[in-house]
C-alpha cells in the first residue's frame, strides 16, 4: 500500500480490482521495437499510459508475454 500511496502523491492513477488481459504496445522509432502504451482490461476497456508498471505478482510473466516480453521468474534458492 505504501507504494501506491507514494505513486498517487506523484500524480499516478492507481486502479485496483481491475483485471488486465493484456499490455498494449506501439512501434517505436527504432525498426522492429515496440513499447508499452497502455493496458486492456478484461471488460474490454483500454487505458493508454506513458508508463505501465507490471504489478501482476505471480502472473507477471504471463502478462509480460502479452507484450512480447520475457520476465524471469525465480522461486528461491
């Protein structure tokens, strides 16, 4: 909760209990590269954003894959 409180203090909008189905990407100026441009919620709404933070916890890897990214998952020693 402290992270979301601090984010709000600096102007972020934090949405809770809004399941995300995928990360929306858009092309960059570098050919073949893409950047996160927002998210699509399970109810079909799209939210554009300059910055997308993946806070999906144990589902972070699967969510990152919707944007074509790989996230290392590490289960401990």
